[in-house]
């Protein structure tokens, strides 16, 4: 007769569990399901075989607590015809014995049943059992120690251990088999416990989501009832806003670690972009503030009416200054016409900036409208004014495919090209409307209820109805009337920039119009196929011309992003040996192929020079005078090998210059641009082989380039002209310039390197020496 309980310890993980099974079987003819006690289906099947011997189940508990020697079998064999017989060992062994143990410890069988199937006397004789031997604590300790090192000992290890412990090799073998089975059962039981816990969590989450859906939908028709009705709990709303702020901090940290590397700009206002859309400081989504769409549309419609009146009305609403020629808003007339003065609403004292300007741009009407509605294209159109931009939410998708009636919540960070003037973060709703077949209007206005949910430390600037009226003219021209009306919290501005900022020039309509004209003109020259040879020397193919212009634009865009006071950067003020205030910032480029990989140091200094800005611009862009200020040229001869015009003004051009010195030859890519408000000269040394391939029309996106350069703006101290004349050389020759100089250097090719004082001192000396040479050449040493 087989012994059905020889393998019981392999099946059960604890004696207590087995006792429960035996008790249940004795009280109920239907045993409990095996899945309630076992961690795997295989063990459940083994249990089914044991339940068929219900009368002997009570003996199992004692058998599981013994360490005994049994007949030799193979690991993994099963109960039944191929019954698994092995030595049973348990870490729960103790001095107490059960009745079943005493029965098993009978006399040792002296001979096998050789006459099995013989006479009838043997049929009634009970099969004799072998004597089982209990392992000692010392033997178990030694085998446990080896099991921790090697759960599967080889034959040699088992032989050595059996001699050491005085056991038979098969005893050692079976002990390790049982121990592995026991460990596996424990692991499966633990995994099942973890899975059960996870399932309970998912059930709870599923229940919560279902309850939320049921509350948010009509029980009869299932139509959502709380999409934008403002019924979101205040606590939940605050938690979402807090979450958005945390995401903002994560973005700023990523920027500080160089995660946002400068990418390649699109050469035109197309809808395809290689760069990811830069998110705003707060990651909003539809309905977060519970604002009613119809209410927002009423607000922007009123703002559109105000913009149209502001753009078309003359005196007494707008008065022209005799000294500057600019239009000035008569604020008393404004309040009479539009009302709504909220200066005493409890907010910090704010200053009003209002300006209006008109200009003609070379661009298609619908392309301009599309650029304003795409945050990436809008930012690329105004690189010197916008450091960050994002579309936060689409409020209204408009009518049809022509963008008429589109309204969207947007975020922008406005900048000056200097770290000495703080950026302005502003949230506003942009609304686009077609006034006629040839006229469109785009209005920006800040919404009070949106701002009430935003951290007030961010809301230092808000837009009153501002924007532009775009009217299509003949021959691809558009007339643009721009109105900029801002309400800004009063803050301390550096004395050097106080006049230009407080007068509204820095962020006013004139600056926006001038930049729009410059960028649209650049696009026209970029797409042109009939450029005169005198405007395109040194590059023989149209593809090469486009590649060079695209590379130059990426270089200038990278320069604008690198030198502002944007939250992307952390500036440290140091003072050079000659007394200049220099701002230092560093960043790590980990994977952007458009810049050298490693630790990049940027040094910026802004000074006032008693030189008219056009004179300063012409001096810096002239390759014949480069050796007067460029220390890196080492006094070598500078020659221009390519000159590509990108505008009607001769100052708007991209040049490739060679510097031949005794040490080596260096090629420099230079991009110069100027308009009625601002001028820039941006340059960078380039790899000769790389730039030559770009000149033939190859892709320039992977050419590493690290720009340095200059930004020049008028100081804002405009005065009434002494004479009236039509002679160009007599005009605009007075006044000073706000001059910003910036150098970027690669201090270490390893991104993990740390900034050293030697690198800081070197770039400080570079800035100081360059400023001194410029002052000397322009005869303004005492300025």
C-alpha cells in the first residue's frame, strides 16, 4: 500500500494551514476549494489527491514537523502511481511528537516484500515501514549554511557534507530538495499576497473613478454636466493649481540642467517644427478654472471693439509728441471713452504703458495670422522679445479652417536682450477675428478670473486690450497697426535702462512693428529665387544660400535665448578689474548637436556708450575694422569670402569671414541685423569643413556653433531736433546707446565638469579688454 502522506510537507507551507484543512474535512463532506490554501495550480492538484484519503488527514500535522528519511525518489515526482518519496525536513521541527510520528518510528523493515503477490497471509499483513531518523540541530545548521551559498550543491559537495555530518548522500540530497521546494512555496505565497494587495488597490481606484463618472454625468442620458460650469470643488481646484506650480518648478530645474537645449529654428512660418512645443510655467488644461466659455467670449469681444477704436481713433485720444514724434495716449480721454479704471482694486500699484505704431510689412495676410496663432511660430517671429511662449488652452476653435473666431489662452515671457532687466510673464486670451475680406484683427487681453487662480508673484504684468489690425495691400504687402497697452507692477529697474523701460519703448508697439518688419523681410529674401548677384556673393547655389541663412538664424536665436534674464538662467554678478559689472551664467549641453557638448560659460555686460547706435552698429559689423576689437583674431587679416543679403538695408546681411594669423586660419559666421529700434551683430567661429559643406547646400542642423555678439538699442533720451532737414547724413546722429556685449565659451568638453575660477577670470578679461578696445576705437574712453 502506498503512503499518501509522505510528501505532505512539500505541499503545505505550515502545519497550521494543514490542521485547518483536516478539521474542515472532518466536519464537511465537501472540502474547501484548493485555491484558498495553495499558491499555485500545481499544488492544488496535489491536494486533490490527498483529500481522497480523508480518514488519514488528521495525521498530517505531526508529519510536517519531523525530519525523516524515506525511500529514495526524484525531485518533482507526484503522489499516486509515480509517487514522490523523499526525506521530509522542516525548520519547524521540535521536541514534541504526535501520535502519527510515533507510528512512523516503528521497527526498521529488515527485508523488502520479495514475495509480493504470494500467498494470502501476506495480503493481510501490514506493510512494514522503515525507521525514520531525525536530523540534529547541528546537521540542520550546517546544511542551512551551505544552502545559503549554494541551493543546488553538486555531487562532490553532497559527498563532502555527508561525510562531515555522518549522513547518507541521499539524505543530504533530499534535504536540499525539500528546502528548495519550501523556499519556492514561501516566495509564491509572498507574490500572491502582493498581487492581492495590488488588485484591491485597483478595485478601489476603479470604484472611485466610476463614482466620479456617475456624478459628472446625467443618470438618464449620460451627458456630461460639469465640463465648464464652475462646479469643481475649491479644494480640488487648488490641488490642481498646486500641481501645475510644481510642474513649473520641474521645468525650471530641467532648464538649469541643460535639458532644454537650443534647437534648429524653422526658416519660415510653416506649420512643421522640429522642436517640441515649450510649455508654459503652469500646465493648465480645459476647465481647470471652471470658467464659462460664453463669458470669456463676451470679454474678448468687448476687448476686440476697444482695440479697433484704439487703432482707428486720433486726437484727443492719441496726441503726438513734438520731441519724439511718437503718439501718446491721453489717459483721461481713454477713461471717458472706455471706463473701467481698476487702479484701486487692492492690487499693488501699477504703471500704465500705452503705445501705437503703424508699418508696412512684406508678408501674406493669412501667413501672419497663422504665425500669431501658433506659439512656436510667434516666438520665432520675435526672438528678441519672447523667451518663452505656449498655448495653454483652446477656448474656441473658430469657424471653418480660416481661423476666424479662434480664441486661446496663452502664456508668454517677454524679455530684453540683457540680464539687467527682469522678464515679464503674462497670461492672456488671444482672439482672432476677420473684419472683412482684406482685414483681420488680433486682440490680446488678460482675464481677471484666470489671474485670480495664479500665483500673484508671477502676475507682475497683464495686458489690457492690445494687438494689431492687419490689412492686406497689393503686391504682397500688409499694413499693420499695432496697439500695445500694458499694466505692470511697479518695480525697481536698473538706472541705465529705466528711461527706455518706463517710457514704453522696450516693450512698446514700435519695437513689435520693427521686429515684425525685419523678420518678414528676412523670410522674403530667404524664399527668393532671383536675388541679384551683388546681394549673394561667395555662395554659388540657391540651396547653399538657404542653408547658410538658416544656420545664421539658428545662431541668432540661440544668442537671444542665452543672454536674457529668462528663468532658464541663473545669473551671478561679478565685477571686473576695470570696474564693469559682468553677469555670469553656466549651463551644460548634454545632447544638443547644434552646440558643443560640455560645460558652457556665458558672460554678459551692459554699458552706456556716448555713441549713436547706427555708428556703433556699422563699426562692429565692418570686417575691415574687426581687428580693432576682436581679441581672438590676434591681429590677423580679415577677409569676407561670402556676403548674403537678407533685407533691403545693407546692414541686414550674413557674412563668412576668414581670419588669417600666424598661428592658424579661422572662419567666422556673422549675422548682422538692424531696424528702427534695435541692432545686433552675432558671430561664432565655425568648423571650416562643416561650413564648406553647408555652403554647398548640406543640412546645417548638426553643425555645432556657439555664438557671441552685441545688442545695441537707443538709450531713450530722445530730444527735439535742432534743425529740420531731408539730408540723411544730418539725421539721427545724436544720442547714446545701451550696449550689451556677450561671450560664450566652452570651458570643458565634459558635461560633468564644474566651473572653475580660472574660467571665470578668463571670460571676465575677455569682456573687459573688448570693451576697452571698442571705447578706444570710437574715442569714448571717458564715456
